[in-house]
C-alpha cells in the first residue's frame, strides 16, 4: 500500500467521533502532564494503560500516543514561566525561555514553542508517513560503535553551550560524568558507588535530579529573594511573537525538526538529546552566539521543535520494526501486545488499518494541540501575576507528587530535595546546570556503547574507523574540537578566563 | 477484542476451548469454593499487585491481565503498581522487607528475584521472605540467529563447533550476571566454544542488535522474537527447556542439540505474598490465583503472548514447594560455579 492510499485509509479510520474524542482527550491530558512538573508521560501512560483494555486497539493507541506528543507541547510552559522543566526534554528551554519571561516576553516564548512544536510535529509525521520502512533500516544501523560516536558528537557540541566561565562549565561536565557512574556496571554486572544501599543500584534517576536542580532550587532562590512580589513585576507585554521573532525563529524550527527527527530514530537519541543538540547547533550558527542564555527566541524555537520532532522520529522504529527506543515507546508497544497485536516488521502489512490510523491521528493530534495551546498562552501568562507566595507551595506539592509517582520510591524525594539544595548553592556561585545534565544523560550511553564496541571489535579501537557512520560522526566531532581550540572566544561566548 | 471475548467466555464458559486440558473445573464450578474460603472482612481495601519492572513490559502485561481476571472472578479491586528501580532490586527489597503482610499486597514476580536474593541482597532479605501462592507461566530462553548471518542454516552443535574452531570471533549478546550469561557459560564449558560476549542492559536490546547485525547470536524469549521470525529475518537455533515446547514443536532443546543435560534456563512468572500473611487470607488469594489461571480467556491471552505453561509447576499440588525447589536448583548452580559459598 502506498503512502497516499494508506493515509486515506488512516483518515477514514480516525475520523469517527470516538477516535477524535480520544485523540482530543489524549492531547489535553498530555498537555496537562507536560505542564505539571515532575509528572511525565511515562507515569501518565502507565496510569491510563488499563483504560485502553476496553477500547478498540486503534482508539487506545491513538489516545496513548497523543499523551506522549502532547506532553512535549506542555513541557515548555513551566520551563518558560517558572524556570522549572515540565519534562526532562524541556530543560534546555529554561535557559532562554525563562529569561524571556523575565523581560516580559513570556507570550512570544510560549507562542513560538507551540508553533514550533506544531511545525516539527507535522513535518515528522510527514516523514513517518512516507519513509517509515526505509528509516527503520537506518535506525538499525546504529549499533554500539555508532551510538558511541553520536554521544561523542553530542558531548562536544554541548561545549558550545557553556555560558560564563569555561572552567566552571568543564567542572559541571565532569561532575555529570562522575555522578552517572553510580549504579550497576553494564559490562560486568557489579555495583559501583552504591554504598550498600539498594536505592542506588539503578543509579540516580534523571527526573528527581532535574526537578531538584531546576525546580526546587529556583523556589529556594525566589523565596530567599522576596516572598511578596510576583514573578514578573513590570509588564507582560504582547502575547504573540512579532514579525522579527518569526524571521529569526523559522530556520531554527526547521533545523530543529530535522535534527530532532533523526535523533528520535536512533535508540540512544531521544527528545532530551535532541533538544540539547538543537540548542548547541543554533548557538553555533547564530551571528550573535553571545545572546544565547539571555533570552533569545531562537534558543526556545530550536529545542522545542527538536523535542517534538524526536517523538515522531521515535515512532518510526516502533511502528516499522517493533523496537522501542525509550521507556515511553516500550509502553506503547505493550499496549498493542495486550490487545493481541504483534508489533514488528510485519505490522504495517498485517495491520494497515492500525498503522495508518495511528499515523493519521498524529496529524490530527498536532492540530488539536496547536488549537489548544495557542489560546492557553494568554492564560498561562496570567499565571505570572499570581503572587509567588501562593504559587510556590502549589509548585512544590506538584513536584513532590510527580517525582514520587514515577517509581513510588521515597528515596527519589530525598534525591530531589538534595539536588534542590545543591542547585541553590550552585546558583549562588553562578554554575550553569545544562552541561551537567547533558553529561549525566550522555555518560551512561557513552560508556556502555564504548565498552560494547570494544568487546565486539576484532581489532580494538579501529572499529570506530571501519564503520562509515561512526567515522563521519567522529570526524565532525574532531572539526568541532578544532574550532574551539583555534578560536575560543568566538565559539565559547563569555569564555576565555580559563 | 479482549472485552467481547471475555464476555462470551464468561457466558458460555469454556476453558477447554482455548486448548486447556479438560478435567480442570471451569470458572463457575469452583466459585462457591472460593466464596467459602473468603475470610470475613477481607479485603477491606483495594489490593496491590506489585510489579518490579516498568509498565508495558512482559512482567507488567502478565500482571495486568492476571489482576483483571482476578477482579472479574472475585469482585475485589486489584491495582497493579510498578515499583521500579535497580533492575528490580528496589521492588524486590520492598516486598520482602516493607510491604504490609496483611494480604493486601501481592507481588507478580519473575524468578530473576532468586538471583537478586542469593547474589545481590547481601543478607538484607532472602527469597524465603516471599511466599509463592501461585504459578502463572514460563518463558524458556531461546538462542536466535539471523537468516543471513554466519549461522543462517547451522544447527546449534555446528554453531558451537564453529565457535571452537574460531574462538572469540562470533558475537553473542548477553545481560551480565544473569541467565543470559549462565547459559553461554555452560555452552562454552561443555563444548569448548568461545564467544565474544557483548553486554546489553536487557534482552530486548540484544535482539535489536541481532536484527542490526551487531551480534551473531541473541538469547531471547519467544514473544520478542516472533515478529522477526514472521518477517523471515530471524531463525531459532535451540530452546533452553527440559522438553520441547508445544508452540515450537520443531525447535530442539539445548540438551538434545548438544547432547548434554542441565541447559535449562527459563523465566518463571509467579505470584507471592510477603511472609507472615495470615493463613486464611493466603489460602484465599492462592485459590483466587489458581481460579484465574483456569480462566480460558486468560490462558488464551497468555498463549497469544507466546509463553509456555510448565505442567510440572502448573499441576503441582503445592506450587510454593515446587517453586522453592526451582529456587534451590538455582542456588545449587551458584554454589557449583563458585558464585555463592
């Protein structure tokens, strides 16, 4: 079946009242859990999984998928308004989004995030519709050596993101790496740095860490500063992006869409890495890299598009091969299995109605989300008028509930609070968290893929040069390093005091 | 669809229709028995079925299907709760040391809990802190190869020979410190083969690596392999079960293929309650699990997931004793191989 008749079939299936309502419900729930700090798509999907048992397969998956991509829309909201990522994938949006809000430009930031997400979401579903089988094969070519090279490139590109002191940035990267070594060693199964406690055997979870470092420390800082004022005392300004905003955001949105989609395809990629790499890319390409981190709209448009496109990319290996790249896509597959449907390479052939129904629902869902999110911008901006003394207890409560809901382990709450206090100190000494987070995320994958690659290699490190994708990725990384070494001031804004 | 089938089976009532051995009572017959066993005032709140792995995985789906059937039979409310972390360690420890022992918490466990208890719990808890109340199903480990790889048409004995002639050349996926490792180790010791063991965090990741030609052999379970067998990408070499399984009658066991014994590595799924749950509540829950496992619709759902029902465990008069005997077999393996003193 070609893509056009497939889509026709898909829209026939999806355009029924029941399916449309479920798609809408999923979009609303997704936006909501995206907005709420801590509560991620995984917890929400797990909660709603039993509901889908009684639905027809298409309807159930349509709703769950809508929650997944809806969460990426909502995730930016609290990043921009409260400097508190609603989703781990929106961490990087805090940098410029929150600065924009402080300058009274929360509206344009939220607007561009929603529109960028829509464009990226739609482009990635288009790519999914027309190239899913081909792209599935591409995803499979990413074995351990390729993953390692990708992680190296990701890490190198984040060097461009270091704001302020280069030395402090490098310290944060190192700390991220060190902290990520806690847990079970994947090669020999031994525990590392767990100090005999069961809670550390799985390492430190990213969610409580991000909520603590960003959210809790932000609350501590604000409470310390002034309880009585609202967040934005001066003006809220216009709600929609200006013509100039559009002009500078268009290319970041398109580049973010492409980058996010490609990274979403690969098991080691995913929305978080995509958002970080898009930010680094935009900063590198910008004529004014020094403006990044001070409230520039490209720094919101790129990453927010990238994390949405990565969701579409992530659906490719799921639907074309039955291979989940992230826990959330694994849960989507589980929902299919429980309906008695076998996801896998033959899914498209054996269940064209399901495949094209899901794809068609993603077009509709993205449209719903845009219609839903644009009017919400005005509402969210009003949130900034709420005095902080009323706002912060609610945010704190939501953080606690969200963090606990992921694993139902009270240890995670201590991790969250601990990193809240650490984050509060780090802010005082002007350390940037972003390099720490990206190093923490990349390190386990990087270590694992490096060691896997060396085990499977018959001639040691040469395996990285024999494989074309790996060689290209490493060559690009080398060029980036050379650029940094040759012209440090140009490429590391504010750097040079090492 | 799940619902409609469940309803039709509840109405017409036939376990035998799903290929379940005749002679076992159908759901309706034993319900008065269950009602007689139900302790007064129990359960007084919704019950929790703990799963130590994330939502959507094999263990989680097994538990959700079971909980649903148990709810339908008893009218009690049962919520599946994923207490995840540390590859199951966190949830196992919680069940063994912190879960309330009043019958309101059950755990749907996989036998990987035994390795956790014996090798990694460091004396903080033991597998005997968790009392089995019912057997669900089994998944014997299978070695899969690609249809265009170096082993495309080789029987297992030839694969082992090839890995002996060219040691440390052929790549096999493994999950360190688990049955993936132990089975490879047994094959190596008994045949002289030597593989390159590429570590992965889960069996599923190993299967993906096989499809992408990044390893030559992936030990995996039938459900994750089935779609790739159907697409013609993957061929099965042997199954690590005591006997051939019903759904794969042509697949030889490791014991047959290599002419040995003891190549038996199976995921066993079962339900436990914490130690010290009052005897009457335990008896009721045990009867409830047993009743659910006689439900034709549930058995059919599990069969569709590609699992195996081990008659020795399913028909055991005392499932707890039978499962604990399996655990002791595993302890014996750890002692013999020097992992446990």
